[in-house]
């Protein structure tokens, strides 16, 4: 059976950044990229908020660059999915499609997926008027007519991001009250640029090259509205099924790390605090030697740059932990 010091599962910005750091620390990591390398950025067009690219870069190009950078320093990349893990034994065991591998440490950078509405036009126009990230894309909608679907905090945040640029922002929500926190609701409802369509469902997104209109239904009545941008903000699902039986997840399915100690009320495991009283390995999960980074731990920011930063932290933690085991 093949053995690696460090296995990294996932090939978004968190996974590749962890690989760059771990490879440069001479850990010769193995990265399982899955069958579709690159994560969610493979579905985006322009990325203008990743520092270092003043003219922007496409999501796929950014991910190809990250992969090359990880490979340059000796990361072994396998375009395979990990289908099973056993964290109850040391070294840890990973099963992939047609192989098994053991690893002294593991970094989980499994990502998250935005939940889709499942209406006609949604998939077709992604990147051409349909977006799942207003923080990333709001600036492209200067002076445009935009819609945000959802009633939670994500929808409120997207609305607030868009109102700075768009001519109008209409929130479409299926019920007659928001689920979002009061403070976020108030910020949205007090803004003159924002309209809310309550008890309304979006039925279809239409256009040609780009989005042109949406079909909505309120109290059984259908209506067509002209539209430039539709922001789907009905929640995210962390990709954590692989480890659901092996490590602690929070109530939404996000992986709990020692950094999330206060938020999730998970008592610092014995040895979690260093002499200085700091959490010794903040990115470590409930299993010693297993670390996590990126959208699978991050309910809040979910940006390429925050995921990359967390990937770096996880690699540094893993490196220090492996040293402590020698
Ligand atoms: P939520 O699950 O909280 O909200 C999803 C919203 O989308 C709900 O209003 C829901 O409607 C609606 N919805 C769900 N499915 C559909 C559907 N098929 N069609 C139409 N509408 C639908 O997800 P969020 O991403 O907003 O938030 C997730 C978590 O992250 C929360 O705990 C939130 O507080 C947190 N968060 C915190 C932020 C912050 O603190 N700044 C920012 C963003 C998120 P209904 O109300 O009827 O259920």
C-alpha cells in the first residue's frame, strides 16, 4: 500500500495552497484532486478580487496556475476521488477509486456547494447573469436591474453588496417574512434601492447571450420582469459526507476545527492549548492529525482568498504537528 506523510483531499484554493506550502516544507504531499480538479472556481468567469491579478483572471486559469504551482514543488496530484477514510487507525487509511493509501496526516479541503433553485435557465446562464456570489460579482452589475433569491443572511448580504452598484435590487422570497437575523433584515428593508417581493417564487430565467428576464409567480399569478442579474442565495451545502462518520461536524454539516471552539462550544480537546494559552493547532479537527480548510469549515466568508489563507494555515499546522510526532 502506498504511504504519504500528508494527504490533501480537495483541489480548490484551500487544497492547492495547502499543497504549495506543504511541498515547500519538504513534506512531498499527495493531493487527491477528484475527477474534476479546481473546485467551484471552475464554474466562474472573471475573478477580480484575488490579489495579484490587477486585470483579473478567469476562475479556470487561476486554478490551473495553482495546480502548476503545487506541482512545481513536488506535490503528487492524483485525479481521483477519495471514496472512504479510516481515521481510527494510524497511519490513517484512505480509499480511492481503485487504490488504498496510508497517510500520517490529512488535510480536508472538501469545499461547499451553493444550493441551486433547479429552475430552467439557472444552470444555462451561470456566469452570464446568474451568480451565486454577490461579493464576487456585484461590481459587474453597475446600473443594472438585479434580483436576489432567498430570505436568509446570505440573501441579505448579497442584497447589501449589490445595492452599492446596481440600479435596483429586488429580493424575491417565497414566504412573507425573512429568516435572516433582525439586524441584517433592517439594513435591507431600510434601503430605498431595495424592493421585496414576498410570497413569490422564481419559475424561469430567460435570455439570449445573457439574462434578459425572469418569470415569477406570486399568489398563483405569473408575471415576467426584465432582469440583468439573478443572485441565487438560498444556502450552501458543505461537501462533508465523506467524513461525516469520522469527525465532528456542526449542525449545518461544516467541519468543526479547534478554531471553531468558541462558536461551536466544542471543548478544547486535551492538549489543544499551547503553553501560551493559544489553540495549538487551530485548523485541527476533532481527530488529531486531521486538519480542515476552506469552504467545508467556513460558514461565513467562502471566498477564494479566505480558502487559500486557510489552506496555508492548515499546511503550517500539519507541518508543526508532524514534527511534534517525531
Ligand atoms: P439559510 O438556510 O439561512 O437561508 C436560506 C433562505 O433561502 C431561506 O430564507 C429559505 O427560505 C430560502 N430557500 C431555501 N430553499 C429555497 C428554494 N428552493 N426556493 C426559494 N427559497 C429557498 O442560508 P444562508 O446561506 O442565508 O445562511 C446559512 C447560515 O450562514 C446561517 O446560519 C446564516 O446566519 C449564516 N450566515 C451568516 C452571515 C453573517 O453572519 N454575515 C452571512 C451569511 C450567512 P425559508 O425562509 O422559507 O426557509
